[in-house]
């Protein structure tokens, strides 16, 4: 097996388009990172093909910090150890919805339950429109299209150099941030179509480059937009930055885990 780098950090986003949380371990499942984007805000006026309220329409969403009320229960499947003890490849159970209960810290510092009608009213008031959004839940992550997203620190550094401004990698809202052995920006694209073991067990296969949208223009702390970031990536890098990956083997991954090319599973 060939070492190509290591995991720098792991992130999940309990509520689609709200602020993410950095975690010290992440269970990567076939349907996505465990606890990632398990809630979303449904918008009846949105395109039926993508019926969600996101930071593209409401930049303030990035200023809301969701937190799992029961972090241990929301951290990994409840029977993971027992499933692993039976045989490699046994799919564990996902926790029930209550285990994924979320509280949200608003931009003003108020803590509210995610399903509190007052929180939805607050979000609607900020948008300034007469629209009744609602909360939706799924054990299967509400990712845009692929289960897991990956992005390298080297790509963030190259973009910083090209734009002559700091580019925080968190703008790209990845699950797995990579510290590659290559010093070249966008080197993660060389992994497309290959099988990559992450740590001891999990295996992912990057399947395509990640097409970028307005979300990367939003500062992860303030929600303030810097449109020239997206304009630059569109003009210089054909609108792509980072990877989407499918999961071939489920498993727990941690910061510092080795990234190795797998010759055969």
C-alpha cells in the first residue's frame, strides 16, 4: 500500500448549512458521515429537486452553531463494537432520532432546541419573507449528492497564494481535511477512481471533483460573503475544488490516520 498523506481534521454538520463541528473521531458509513447533515430546513417555495433553505439564500445560517444534546450517543452507532465482533463488514444500527437531538446557539448566544417553533420563527424573521420552513430529519445524510467530501490543506494554501488573501479551508465544508504528502494544490484530484484506506478499516473512493457554489464565499465565522473566491475558482480551476467520495468499507476514522492507496479490498 502507498502512503499519500494523513487526515488533518474531521468535521460534520448536524444541520445542513449551519456551522459545523470538529470531531476527534468520525464513523464513515455508506450513506455518509455519522451525524452529518441529519437535519435540514425544508422550504416549500424551493425547487422540488433541492427543497432546502441553505446559506445560499440566508447567509446568517452559518452563524448558528448546532450541538448534539447527547454527543456520545450521536458519535457512533450504538452496536458498533458488537457488529465488528461478529465479522468484518457487518452493518451496524443507526441510533434513533432522540439520540441525534440538537440544540442550537443563535448568533445572539441564545440556546434553543432545533425543533423549537421559536427557532423556526427566528429564521423566518431573518429572511424577511412570508415562508413557512419546516425541519426534516433523516438517518441518511442530506448531503448535496455524495456521501463524503474531502479537501486538502495544500489546495487551501494554493488558493491563498493565488488570491493573495487567507483562504480558510473551512469554507469548503468538507468531512475529511487531508494533509497530503504532495505539496501541490489540487493534488487530491489524482485520487479520483482509486480506493483509499483511511486509518485501519474505512475505505473510500473519490469519484469526482466537487463543483463549487456560493457557499465557499461565506466566511465560516461571520457569514460575510467574498464573491471573488468563487469567481477565481470558476475562472482558474473550472469551478471545482475538493472531492466527493463514495464509501466502500465503513469504519471509524481519526485525525492523524494514514491515507493509503489500496491495491485490492
